[in-house]
C-alpha cells in the first residue's frame, strides 16, 4: 500500500519509507504540519512507484524494512542515479551501523527513539542542502506568519508586535492546528525541555497572544481552552 500527496512545486517533497504504521503516520502528520508535501510507503517495493513519478527532496528510510533493507535500498537508488537526500532512521546505534548507512549513500543517520525537534531540524538542514528552501510562511484567516523574518502581519498589512516566545507559541499552535495540545507539550516545544516553567505560564501567553491578534468571536480563528489538557487552535476561515 502506498499513499501520496501531490505537492505544489514550491513545497519541499519528502518520502517516508517505514513499515511501522504508527511511526510512519505520526511522522507524516508532523512533517505536513511543518509545510512539507509528504508521501509514504511501508517498504522499498512500495516506494519504487513513487520514486518513478518524481524525485523527492528527501527520503526518510527505516533500516529494518520488510524485504529489502534500508541499506540495500539506498545503495541501489544511488546506483540508479537518484539524487535525493537520505536520512536513515534505525534503532541500531553502533558505530559500524552508522558508517554502513553513510557508505550506502545516506547524508544523515538518526537513531530511535529520537526527539521530534531534532528530527525536524535535520530534515530542514537536508532539504536546504537539496536546494529547496524549507517552508517559511504560514497563513491563517488573513494573517501571515513569516518564519524567516519572524514577523506576523494582519489582514490589513500592518505588523503584529510579538515577543520571541509569543511568536514561537503562535507558530507551534499553527503547525499543530486542530490538535488538542497538552500544556506540557507546548512548554517542551516553545520554552524547551530544560527550562522549568509553571504550566500555567502557557495560559498567560495565550491570553496575551489573543489580545495582540485582536481576537473576537467574529475572528476567523479561535484558540480553545481544553479543560484539564491545554489548547487547540482552529482556523475557521481560509487565508
């Protein structure tokens, strides 16, 4: 079984080859939230038709695949002239295993379990090396959030003055819109795992963010409080 999302030419393309459906779908959803056009396959055999259709900016390959393993598949793709960047994911962490991945033609190698933020940072770096800039702009309800400039613009073209943390919070909520996000997850992503912050700090920043965005019940978006959990951002109207 394979699934593909036909991407606009301006969106970096990623192909995930991972036989664990839970890991594959979770990774797909997170990459799509980041703005990537993602295709997926559970094996090398299932990935081949997708690779014949287009050349991806990045391949994320699990090493322990059914049938042909990730090392062999990567080596074969290189012999066929496939130029995509390759990030290998595996539970194997021995130096010989890592070297084997690089010798097969991979550009990067990440061992499981991995931190999502680290994986996304590696994906951005590899996509940049592939020559396709990572997604930089997100839009919602007439607002524009420019990650490169770290600027937010209102529908009338004026800038919204946000602090660094408020900007990072808004970007995180947008990347994961329509999901109920626990306060702890928000704190880890925005403030960092090593920073000790009262979970209720998130409430204060969400309140400040809504005021600065001029939120009212008529706005085309809403940041809902999920009692006992955290927050969920919903976009109610198109950009």
